[in-house]
C-alpha cells in the first residue's frame, strides 16, 4: 500500500492553515464586543447591527455589486466569443495579434493598466466630452477590460477539450449551425462560462488598484471604502463586513458548484443516450 510522503501532507496542511486561519480569526473577532479589534471583549453582534445603519457602507456595497454584475456579464459575453475563436479557428490573419490583445491584461501589472485607462478617459473627455465624470461607467469599462481575459482563458480550454463529433452528428441530422450552437455547444461549455462569470465577478468585486485610477468623487466602491478605513486601523465593523462578504461569496461558489455538477451530469447523460441511439 502506497502512502503519501509525510512532508507533502505537512506542506499541504501548512498551506491551508496559512490561508484560512487568518480568515477564521477575522470571522471570530467580528463578534467581538470590544472596540479594539485585537482585544476580546465578549460575544456581541452589535457591529453587524451598526453595518445595517451605515449608509456609506451600504451605498458602496450596492455600487460594487452593480459594477461587478454588469462587468462580469459583459466580460463573459466578450470572453466567451474570444475564447471560442481562439480554440476553434487555429489559423486566420491577425490571430497572433488578436491573441496578444486578449491575453495582454493577464500579464500586465494592474498599475500600468490603471494608468493607461485613466489617460484614455482623460483624452476622451478632452476630445469628445465623454466621460463627463469618472464613476460607474468608467470603472465598469475598466473591469470589463481586465476580467474578460480570465473568461476567455477558461472558455478556450473548455472548447478545446469539447468533443466536436457531437456537433458534427447534430449537423448530419439536419440541425442548422445556430441550432447546434444553442442546443449542443453552449450546454457543453456552460460550466466554463459560469466559472468565467464567477471569476470575473469576484475579480471585479475586490479590485482596488484599477478602480482607484478610474473612479471619481462620489463613486467609492466597497474595496476602496475598506482600504480607506483600514489605513486608520482595523475595527470590528470591518471584520463584520469582511465576514459577510466571505459568507456570501462562499454560498455563491457552493451554489455555482452544485449547478455546474448537475449540468455536467446532465450533459454526460445526454451523451450516453445519444451514443446508445446511434448504436
């Protein structure tokens, strides 16, 4: 019986502990009754109650969610098309340049991306008068720019692994290309599309660097608000806000995992039925 080396298991446990113990401690201290974040003053939920009455935090949360949903949806649409093209069309004029433009935000530092977008918006405002102010629109466009590359990478990998014989069989049976795309291709790559959307949503929701360059007065997102508060010291209300964020994101990931698992089982079942029908 082969046993895994103790060293590898120890490194794995240390890695999980390094990442998750600080998060768990933050969640525990979010119920701290003391105003000092590092001194336990008894169990209390008053910081969660105070968050519900904090209009500044609620406004920043709503703005961040709006930006994340819109940018993730647009990035998923554009990234899916880009990933599909890169996976299916191996040779076409300008493919190298197109691939480089798609993947450039992945390797470019966020500071450079933020500065370049800021200069672009300033030049556009001087030449055309748009945008009049930096806020929701500029931040959303910036998030679409750097998050679509992650969607394209995930979708490209899934499309490259997909079995094209099923699509060819559907076309042999009389299905038109758009029907094959709707009934065969999209259901096959749906888990990758959903994963890309969740990844783009998460990246947009917690971005600080690029957002700080492309936002303006009156358009403070939740990460920027937390960053400004942390500069003065970590307080229990920040722990409570971070705990709520972790729980919501965790529930969203779990729900997405269940949906993806069911979709994958349904797809495998449909493939087995199709092969049996052909036999």
